[in-house]
């Protein structure tokens, strides 16, 4: 099944820098079926600047990754009033993008249960890639902590190098680890991740 990215313009805010759980809750209030969409990926919001606690959206964007046949399910989000941490957000009409089969992919945050340090994280990533039949070399980045449903979750930034075209698309479609609905385990070409972080994505 083919996957695509929907890129929604978003206005409003500001929102907490750590907003993955809050954002998915807001989206699900308008489309309850999202809870059942295990293959849906919800990226963290992209903004123009941030403080230590808040992300200022300006002309921001929201990226959702989904199977092609799920696009229609998401279109009711256009102009829907979303509330994230008491702040009103509004989404515009999305642009649709095909996934790119690039040899290097980067994720801002990947989480695995019980992978609390780099050594256990590498073991978990290696096992997941073997399960998917994907070959890649790993570059583990910064350790990060996010709050999901009131609990602290530990993860790491991750780059995958040396991917074949087939394996690159497989990783983007399936993601790695858990919590894809909340901005984790989602991969982009590294230049896009770097630009998003410089514009205020959660550290």
C-alpha cells in the first residue's frame, strides 16, 4: 500500500514545545477513528521560533503520514478548530507529497520500551530493522525525554545510512519503535529534520 505525506498549513498557538500527546488528542477529538489507524504517523508541529517551553507557529505546518486510501478521512481537519493546551489552532488545505526513497533518513525521536540508554536502544533498533528485513548503518543522536499521558518517555534521535530505495520506503512507511501518533519513530531526509528543528521543533 502506497503512503503519502499531507502537509497542512497551521495558524494559532503558541503551543508547548513538548506537544505530541496533546496534538494527537486534539486531532482525535475531531476524527475519533485516528485511534484505530495504527499506520498513521503524526509529526510534531513545525514553527518559526521557540523558547524553552513554547513553540511559536507563525506560518507553521503539520505533517501527517498515511496510506493513500486514508487521505479522505483526514480532509475534515481543514478549517477544524483544534485546541492544544488551551490554545486554538486552525488547519488549512493540505498539500500532498509522495515519499522519497533516499539513502539516508533521520528521526528526531525514536522510542522503544525499556531502551533507556544508548546500548539498549541500539539493540532494539537493530532487532526492529532485522524484523523488517532492512539493512542500514546507525548513527545515534541526542537522548531526549518527552511527556506522554503524564509519563516521561526516553528516546534518541536516529539516522539510518546506506538504505536501498526499497528499504528507505519501508522504514518511512512503518516507522521504528512506538508512539507514531505522537511524533516518535517517524523518518524524513535529514535536511528536512534539521530545518524543522532549527525552526522550533521540540528538543
